[in-house]
C-alpha cells in the first residue's frame, strides 16, 4: 500500500508522560506531523495486567488508524513492554516502542556489564529490557527497580523537591550499591527527573533516555520505509492532541514541557474504538 509521506505519526501513552517522547520527535524530526493520544482517563498503566494494557493499547491504535497515521510510536514503556509485540502482528503500518531503542543503547554504553533499570512495575517485571540487552550480550546483568512513586511526584511538578530526592535515594541507592555504571530511565516521566538523578548517581553513571533514542530510531524507521516527510510542514498546527479525560489539565502539563504552544486538546471516548 502506498503511504502518504505527509501523513502524521501517531504517538500514544497512558497519559501526559509520553509527551517526553513527543518532545524528542518534535526536536529531532521537525518536518513530521504528530497526532498524540494520552489515555488520561485510564492512567496509570504501570500497575495493570498485561491483558488490560493490551486491550487499552489496541483501542488507541484503532483510534490512531482513524486519524490516518503513517506510523505509530508507543511512547509508554509499560505498553511497549506488554502490548507492542502482539499489536505489531495485527496492523500493517510500522510501529515502534521505547524499550528496544533504550535497551540497545544501554547495552552499548555499559563498561562493567551492570545496568540499572528503573520503571513501572509492569515494565520491570516484564523482563523485556533484560531480554533485549542479553540478546546483545548475555554477560550483562540488568538490575531492575520499580519506582511507582515517581509518576505522581512528576505530575505534581515536584521535579527538584527534597521529598522527590529522598524517594529517589530509596529507589536508586541499592542499584548504586550493586555497582551499576548505566541507568535506564525506563518510564516516560523519568527524563523530567534527569538532572536530579544525574546528580544523585554521579557523572560516572551513564543515564540512558529511551525517549531520545526512540526519536532516533523513528527517524531510521521512516527513512527505511520511505515514509519520512520530504516536503516539511507548513501548517500552523502540525501537532494534534487527544485525551480520554481532563483535557485542560493535560494542556497545562503539555505547555509546561513542550517547545510548542498547545492550544487545542480534544477529549474523545476511547471505549468506542
Ligand atoms: N507511561 C508509563 C510508562 O512509561 C508511566 C505512567 C503509567 O504508569 O501509566 O511506563
């Protein structure tokens, strides 16, 4: 099927967190349009079962297909870990998640073969980061730590707060005690804690941001499939945002982190898809 190179890229997440991935796509692929969906009515996905995350992700993919997207980015780590492989078999457009790009870069970055992974329970317990990293080098040890308190702290905007630092120490110090030299920020929200975490772990630990690596992987994927927009975008609003609830709250958060003024966010009923 001949795809329209000017068609938008569908990006989805359980809520606002995936905006860290959208932000990297905006920075690195400025000629691409984006349709973003945040499942704000059903967030968080991080503690939910695989079946539920798969059901929600399928509905969102169906919605994005009605928007005639040319490719899909699963910006959510949990959905990438639990739903992506199944959905890839069900659709005929390219789809990528954030886990593989992050895992590959982490595997290449570690010197002492000890990588720390922080993420939601769903992501850490899925074992997918470990699986991909060990395909690259079976000697690498991946030490996972679920950090469920980070998501609400970030959504409260407590990015530099001493409470957040205390929580971060509880989660990350055991990984440091085990001698990691690389730490994967395996959840959409964690890039927003990057400077705090870098200070905590010290310069000798490399932080891997899957959001950034995914934008790079998307660039390669679009080129390989002749889907990169070779004409650029001229319209005033190349980015469209949809949510399943609380559109205004979403818009305020989006405006606090995006290099772009989000004027319109539309609420849809995702259960219809
Ligand atoms: N977007 C999710 C992730 O990256 C974090 C928020 C949630 O638990 O839904 O795993």
